[in-house]
C-alpha cells in the first residue's frame, strides 16, 4: 500500500510553473485539465499536442517552421518536428533582461570560487566559438573535453554546439583507458584539457595521462590547453603533447584556452535540423565497451525545458545545485538549467572534504532553490544523526532532488522530517539513454514513502511481464510504449542503428525496454528495485536488489552492501551471496551476520535470506555511484577481471580485487 507523506499543496496550481502551464494549455487547446492525472494522461494520449504545447509555451526559437510535430509514430527513429531548424546554444544564454543576472557560480577546490553573469557567459561563448572556428571546427566535427565541472567545460560545450559541431566529455579523474575507450570512438578534431586538479587536499597531476590520451587519438588536429589553478599549460607540457602525437596523425598544434578566439566577433548560431547530433553520452562501461549514445539538439532542448520548468519548477531567479562530474548525464541536466533562465552551481572537487557536510554547506552558501543529492549521501547523513537544516541556512531550498540509485523509505522520511512539507522531495529514475527522468515527482504530485511519485510528462511508461503484457502491483520490466523527443538519434560508429535497436527494442518490438525492474502501484507510487539484468531469480521468484539494501541501510554497523545471485541451472534456489562492508571500527561478528540474515528473512521473505554473508573492505561502484552487481556476479562465476570492467570506469580501481580473490577461493573449495 502506498503511504502519502507529502500531499499536493492546496495552492500548487497557482504558485508553480506547471500550474501556470496547465492553465495556459486549457485556454489554448480548449481543455478542462484540473490536476496532475488529467495533465499526464493528455501528455501521453495526445502527445503531438503536448509536445507542441511545450514548444509554443516556452517559445522555442526556430529559423524554419516545422511541417508536423511527429512525422511517424514509430520506435526507434521517430522523426520529430521535421523542417524545423534551431540551435541548442541559442536558448542557453538568458533573456534580454537577464544580462546582469548570475548565470553560473563556480565552486572549486583547485582555485577560488567565482561567478559569471549571463552577459559574461555570452561573451565567453562568443570568444571560444570564434577560437574553435579558427581551428577549423564546423558542422558535424567532434570536440571533446577532458575537463572538470567548471565554466570552461560549459563554455566549450555551448561554443561547440553553436557551430553545429558535436560535444563529448570525460571527467579528469577517469582512468586513462576509460577516457581512450570513449574518445577514440568519436574521432575528435579538438581536445580541450586540463593538466591537473586538486581533490580535497591532494594535488592530482594528469600530464602523463593527457599525453597518453593524445597519443591514442590520431584524428586530433588541436589540443586546447586549459590552465586550472596552479596547474598551468607551460612550454614543457606543450612539447610533451606534441611529442606524444601519433605518427599517423595529420599534424597537431597546441593552443592556450585564454589566448584563442576574439570576443569582438559576433555570436552567431548555426541552425540545424531538430535531430542533428548535439552531444554524445557514454554508458558506464562496467559491462563492456561504453556505448556512444547520440542525442539531438531539438530532443534535448525540448525535453530539458519541459523537465526543468514543469518538474523541477526552475526559472529566472532559481539556483540549481547538483554535484556531478562531466562524465555523468546529470552534468548535461545541470547545464540545462540555463535553458529556462535558472542560475546553476558547478562544483568540482571532493564532495566529502573537509567533511561529509560539504555539499550542504555549498547549497547554503549559494542559496540553492533546487538541491540534488545522491541516495548514499542521504542515508549516510541519516545514519550519522546529522540535521542539515539545524547547522546550515537551507531556507531557500524549494525542491530536493535524488537520483542515481533507489532511495529506501527511511531516506524519504528523513528528508521530509528535516525539510518539512514546504519542500518537494523529487526522487527520479531515468538515465543516460534519454538524458532525463522517466519517473519522478512534480509540484502537482504527492510524495509517497519509499516510492517515486509517477511518470514524467510525455513518458508513456509501464511495467511489462516477460510476455509483453502490462502488470500492476508486481515487478516487471520498465518500458516506454510511445516515442519521446529525447530518445537517442543512434549509437555512434559502424552499425550504430542496429546496436541501438538491440539495446532497447529487441525484447519488445516497437517498445523501449529500459533495463530497470519496476513496480507500479494501483494506488499511486512507483518503485524501481534495480537493473533488470541484476534482478535475482530464486526458484522462479524475482527479487529486486534495492529491497535488500533498504534493510541493510537500517543497520548502523553496515556502511554499504552488495548482493548477487548465482542461478541453479536445474531451476532450484541457487546461491544468494551478500557482501557487507562494516562501518569503520565495527567488527563483523557471527551475531551481526545472524541479525542481518534474520532481518532480511522477516522484513522481506524467506527467499531473501542469504546463503552467505561475506565481509569486504570495498563495495565496487561505478563513476556515478551505482553498485556493480553484474560485474561482481560475473567475476564470482569465473569471468576474468579484464573482461568484466575497465578499472578506469570504477570509482576505486582496486574495488574488484577482493572479489577476484573470493571467486578463486570458491573454486578451490569446489575442486577440493
């Protein structure tokens, strides 16, 4: 049963952007929508009208008129707004009356914090655009950034897209092979990169890694060196990079970020088709080579505007603060705040330095109106007995966003207890694949304990069983049954279309299979229990991994955990193994092991009781903080470490080592 812990405020229709939008839609389309349910139903049944209403309401600038909203209702490759010619960057630089408003607040552990107004941001984009154009960058060329979440990355992205070129980025903390695995797929013409950064109180020199990246990219014609704090692009580094250039390259030159371009050159925007590539996002790379997912100018523009205004309630005067690196789709989501005139906060460094309160401190200092946080950070604060609103002035926070992994019910209740009913808790699930939330809240939806509020506007999302029939009140595959504009254009590279089809449409023809295991409740609320490829199947009953973690999160002695299931080929119960990382200073005792097993059995079911509970020093996480259940399972089943995950795709490159040792010991036991 779904329990509402925050009802929809009585004045929501009058005080929010989505409320104003609903009133406008009723007038313009002669409708009588009066609440969330009626608006959502309209958005997925008359979705051509819905997406056109988003276009019209937010005054999307197009240099040519579209001939229809949706040329053909098919998946994949639905063609939206054919004939339209537009540019993402043109919508990102504020309204005419926002020139002096702060667009970006840059927070860094490498240099002093600073801000950029919309006018200053516009000037920087104009300068860097002129510089890239001088380097020969044009429509369709790829420009990549080995950059932190700072304004230089934002400016380079917007300058690139203004030219009709295609952007891709990696965080500098990525392992070198992970960077090469990504950038080498797209044959970039220009690389922008820093030589190092500061993480907490540690200096991280990346000159050696940068030289290796350059050596692996024969397509490069220019490297734009970006000095960052004390890490400067000097003559020695220039020579080092020139020497590293591969012999089969067409020639390489090194330029300085601060010295190229001309701010006096007028800022212009190349108009492109709605589905022209804007940027390439990469999958995690923890279960194979990263997928290079191509997103479009129009699709990302329209979806981001809809999401940020109608779900996040962002607009002029808002301040959007969400910690991310340039390698996660939340970075693209963050910079998308500019599309609706919101200010954004870009954070680089260790989010737990000088202590675990740093992100709360930043949100207070920047007066964030929307604050984003990872589920793990919320549960850690709860476990520590931390009360953020007592220590910091967070009175500006109107919405609290959570994404990246499922949040246990205890996390929902902690946030609501700390912030109260005046703050909307928006827990979402989406991904790199659509670069937005598929499931989330809005100012017109209630908040349910331990459950997401529902589907995003325009997303006809359901749960399917293995036969392709819709199921409610039971677990199934998360699917999308109608096209949405932000679905990818293709995957980059040879056979991109066929690989795209295989990834999302090969299970249910004509229907997007997202890869998450989900339960829609008949009385409201949605629960995602983990990736469907990590779902446990014990004796024919599917178990979601998130259920295990919600119980383990209640143990003060447990810092983190990970569960896998080794199937029985004969259809039996198989072997369920739970890995537990104890809190520092906590001894893993037989009593703790017994209490964990008993809690899982009594709070969930006998099928959830593990066959073994194994203490470990590290729980392996991807760069976005997601637990790597599938790689661990494959290792325990005997796969080689190199075939399972690239070390550079891991938050801690050493985190899989002890699982390799565990797998070896299990094989020794079997062979003994």
